C-alpha cells in the first residue's frame, strides 16, 4: 500500500501550502518516484485523485517524474544512469553490477497559482 502512503504525504504537503494563505487556484505537485518504489505512476495518480477529491481538492495535478539511478558495473568498472529496469551493463553487457537505489519517493515542489 505504498500508493496510499505516498498519496497521503502529497495531500499533506498540499494542505500545508494552501493553509499558508495561498489562493485556491490550480495546484501542481512535482513528485519524484524511484523505479524501485513498487508504485506505478498511474496507480499513484488515481489513489491521490480519490484521496484529494474526498477532501475537496479537485484542482490538483500530479507531475510524476521517474528518478534516474546509478549503476556501477563490476565487470568493466563503468557507471551508467538508468530510469527503468536494467538487466545488463550498457557498456560491456556484463551482468555483475551494483545499483544505488537512493530515495524511493519525494515531493519536489507544490505550486499554487
Ligand atoms: Zn560493464
């Protein structure tokens, strides 16, 4: 149920921003999601929409960016960047590599217009 946890965090961020006296115009939330988070962007959007509408927020758009991650190949020693599933080193096709996963999810920015 990561979807719900992330959606709640986004909504909390939106509430904080709107409670600070901003106009209730269109709101855009930029979110970064790791390909390792086990959350599909469509699933997160849908969960968030339901949650937000339930609390009266109907004008919130999610901008979901998939985070890139670094892969270090143990065969050739080179690094490469990826935004999705990877099964082999793009340089040498080696399959012995480390992946730096980093954060799974974070909220980049909440824009209220
Ligand atoms: Zn390699």
